[in-house]
């Protein structure tokens, strides 16, 4: 199957522009979202079931996972295991894969964060 950007669902969430290419109905094992942000993701959250795998395409920033800061840049990969709180700061373009595929009911808001 081929998924094109023109078919992706796009929206903005907590300061991040997102294009959702695939969902659980397409592939229950993983989903893919392309994301761009000028400042970061202004919400700390966690997901009960899905790990988040980010491939940084462009830019640099800091991922904050369980209160520990990790500087990142283009070509780095960030893996956030299921159940771990996180958010990120920076001007970034990245691909996010969730495994298994993300489901809204398993995502939990912790707090809004200042970027």
C-alpha cells in the first residue's frame, strides 16, 4: 500500500503540525505521523500502550523524558517507551512511528509546558 501526503489527515496539536499517514485501521502494529514544529510540543503526556519512535529529519531540540533532558539533532532517533512521560522543545521536523498504532483512549495528559 502507498500512503501519500495529500491523503494524510493534518492538524495542529500543542504547537506541532501533524500529518497522520496511517492509523490502527491501516496497520494495528504501527502508525506513522510526520511532524513539524517551530518551538516544540507544549504538553507533557504518556501513552499506556504505544512506544514513540522519532527520527529527526531536520533541526535540533531537547526531548524531556521522565524529567531527564536529551539534546537531539538531525539524523538522531529518540525512543520513548510506553508509559514514560515526555515532551520536547526545539525547531524540528521529524517522523514519528508509534508501535503498536496510537489510540487516543490510551494517551494521558500530564501538564501543559512552557516552551
